[in-house]
């Protein structure tokens, strides 16, 4: 049973076709990469998946149910968590609070419970904080629990954002350029982290990345996007030598050079 | 014991105020000013939920206040007095006023919360300046509607709420209005505090910080906005109901953009996202207005000037984003943060 299925997705921004006949199937447990030049439509694909955009045509199935017309928070509730290209934490709240709020969808109480401070409220609140602390512990961030995310070093902020996605208890984790703006040693740590959380939480991970080091060492399958179209798919080494990929990245001359 | 310290302290202060009122130790003028302080505390702290915690710019708070004021007044006049605008159809006699007064206030709050939907629903799609214009429009819609309903006095307004208060004091002679003001301040502050203190309510702050992230990371932004707007306008409605009974006379001209601005000034003076700041600034601002009354027209030169000076030196307001317990950590040890 495929975990996620894109069926003939087309998406337009006005007259511009951002995604063109996109078909893709993700099996459970895969670690797949989505690469492509800037403006190829990678983030658009993620935004379509998380329900932020509605595809103009086509259907997206998650665990064989259509998620095309769900709101973003409903998609998330199904177990599809993501991080953002430019870190989007709630900066006026502490790391711990950030990780609590992301559990909003399974808050087992209504606002009336909060106002009357009922037993349900306290039990649920405790469970939420416990899970957040547990995730922070696992990621080695418990000392940062009461810090504000914006005060943390960049690498840690990324870690916190991944932690926030993990509080959703996802089955599919989308990482949008997790290594953007990182130095080489941070990148090594990140690669290790992604590998490790995949084992630890039995995740299917789909990542967008420009850093070839990350993509090549992590992904089992790559999907190359250019002008909203898949131009190549396969193992990293296949994709690396595919002339269409090279021409997409380097222009036609680059492809000629590679062939010669 | 320590758990309930703040509650006990609040009740003690309330008792003190009520006794002072009962014994007439203060002259009636000061009594009325104190009641206005109470009403302003409710108004500013409820607006703070929208303007401070949610980061929207709502400038039509007086509109919700008007709905509450008219709903409570009409209901009370109809139920408890013979000079009712609706004739005798719902008259049940003045002796029930004592018991049903808070109920009518809550109904007024619900009515205002429903009008709050007029702002809450557009807020799903738009925010920032555009939502500010919508709130302004709602303020005018409410005001103009009331102006044009002749049954309830139209632009002339209507009066007679004193009779309701008299009906209550005839039964038991204690300062009922102040008691209900104090009670509803307590209830609304606790409700707001608990709401924004809960993880559910922190969704409001998440919307302020990054709405896209909130929406994608599982916060049902529409529901959270709906609750926030309805809670805020509901409390404003209750405050309006009390306001009408303190004054004994209301007309639509009271609930214009000027009144909304006054409430907004209190919020920004106290600091956005700080409930204790709102309470403090409501007290400070109301008292300041009264102290500067001898200056007559020059009051309106001096007060804006003070505001400008404040914004120059403390643009984040008196308390900024912090609560009193953040400024004086010693207080936190005394008051467990969960209660009040």
C-alpha cells in the first residue's frame, strides 16, 4: 500500500503552470529526495501536499484517502508533518511552548475546559508537555526548553523545528531544505540526525535539498523537478549521470560536456 | 492555601470596596469613577486578547460594548420595570431583578459575542489593515443600526436603567452594581488568563507570530480566531451592560470610534500581550482623565502629549509583553501562576 500518491497533479498560479502532470508514489519507509533548480516547483509540491494550496487538477492520496480538499491542520492531523525552508518558529514563545502548540490538533479539551480549569484540561495539558519534553530529550535539546527559538544558534533552530514536526507523531515527514544556510559540520550532524530519527520513529522522509552532499548520502531515491515536471527519477547515482538533469542544472552546454 | 492566595486577596479587596461603598465613606463621584475603572479594566483586557495576543488591529470594540449595553438595558427594562419599551409582554416584576440581573448581563454578553461573528468570519480570509477597516465598519454598523431603530429611542438614546438598580437595592440594600462589576472583572480576567495560558489558547499567539506556520502545524486557525473574537466581544458586551446601568442613560453617540480609541489607548498604554498591563493602564488612564478634568479643554492637549512621551521612551507600553509576575519574580513564588 503506497503511503502517498500524487495523481496527475497540475497547478497554476494565474497563467503560470507551476506543476505539470506530477505523478509520484511513496512507499512506507522510504527516504526520498526532491531536487531541482530554483523555481522548479519543489516547495509548491510541498505546499500542495500540506493543504496550503489546492491543486488546480489532480488528486493527492495519503494512505489511500484523498487529502486534496482538506485544510492544512486536517492534513497535519493525519500524520503529515513538515518543516519550512526559512525557519518558521513562533518566536515570542519558548521552545517548549512551540512544541506544545504543534500538538494542537489532538488537544483533548475545548476552550471551556481551559477556562473552567477542569480535570480533562489538566490531564491533557500534562500529556502535551510530557510529549514535548520527551521529544526535546530525545533530540538533546532539553536544556533549551525555556529558551526562545530566535536566541538559539541556527543549527539548533533547525533541530527544534524538526522536533516540532515530530510532536505531531507523523508517519511522513517533509523537510524543506533542512541544510539551507548550514556550515559543513552542521550538515554532517544534520545527516546523522535525519538518519537517526528515521530509525527511531519509523518515518518516511521526503526532503527537498540543494546540498548534494545531503541528498547523495541520505536518499535512496531521487526525483528531479524542472519547470514543474519530473525530468528524472531513480537512485542518486543514476540521476547524477542523467543528461537531462545535468542540462537542467548546468544548461545544454554542460550536458554536452558530460556526454563527451 | 497558597494556591488560593490570589483569590483570597482579590475577595478581600472586593469586600473592602463593597464595605466602603455600603458605608458611603467615599463621595458618590469617586464611587462612580471607581465603577468606570472597573468597566474599563474589562474593556481593555478583553481588547488585549485581539490587539495584543492575536496581533490584529481591532478598532471597533465600542460597537460590541453598545450591543451589550442595549441588550442588557432592554432586557432589564422589559423584565423588571413597568415603563418598558415593549409594553408588558415580558414584564415579570421588579422583585426578580436581584437574581436575574447577572443572567441578563450574560445574555447581553452572548448577544455581543454573536455580533463579534461579524468580525470573526471576515478574519478567516483577511488580516492586518483590512481587518482593521472591517472592525471599524462593524462599529459603525452597530451604531447606525441603533440610531435608526426608533423603538429603542434611536439617536436620542434611552434611559430608565436606574429603576432596575433601584429595584435591586429595594430588595437588599447593598451596592449591587459595584458587586457585579467586581464579580465580572474577576470572571473575565480569570477566563482570559486561563485561555491565553492554556496550550489551546496559545494558538492565538501562534497566529500572531506566524499564521502560516500555525495553520500548517496543526492549529485550527479559524476556530481559534472565532473563539478569540467571540470571547473578547462577549466580555465587552458584559462591560457595556454594566456601563449602561452605571450611567442610567445610553445613546448611540457614546459608542463611537472615540470610545473605541479610548479602549485602544488603554491597551497600548499597558502593553500588548500583558493582562496585568491592561488592568494597570485602565486604572491609571481613568484616574488620569479625572484628575486632569480641571484643565478642561487642555486635558486633550496634555493626555495625547503624555501618550507621545510614553511611546517615545517606552514604545512597548508600561509592561511590554510581560506580566507583573515577570517583572517581580518574587510575586510568582507567592502566587502560584495557575490561579488568577
